[in-house]
């Protein structure tokens, strides 16, 4: 007697077929939408090229500014490290003087 229900393999393949059909239909809709777009005009391309040129110039400017800031941060870190070393020496000298004074009391 034949099975009344399709096998799992048939169900799986039916699902794959439906998925492929849906994907192809979506691709057709996407292609149709792209075909309806107007062709880019030469003026539009020049405008984009000019905008990209300005953007590149701005990025170069920002890179220079960030480079200068990075150098200032490095210099400030060096100054801070020197101040930290001076503070440590002062605290060590203070601790030694305190110990000496407490020992003489």
C-alpha cells in the first residue's frame, strides 16, 4: 500500500523549490526596479566627482589635524611622565626625611 503522506525528502525538496522560486521572483523584482532607474547624466557624474574630491581634501585636512593632536598628546604624556617622576622623587625624599625625623625623636 502506498504512503498517504509524502516522505521527508519530498517535503524537504518541495521547501527548497519554493525557496528558490521566491528568491528568483525577488531577483526579478529587483532587476525590474533597477531597469526603471534613469541613466546617470554626465553632469551628475561630474557633481559626484567634485564631491568626492572635496571629501578627499577634507579627509586629508582632518588627518593633518589628528596628526598634530597626536603629537601634542605624546608631548603631554612625556611631560606628565616627567612630572610623575618628580613627584615620586619628592614623595620618596619626604618619606626619608620623615623617617629620619621620627628616628631622632
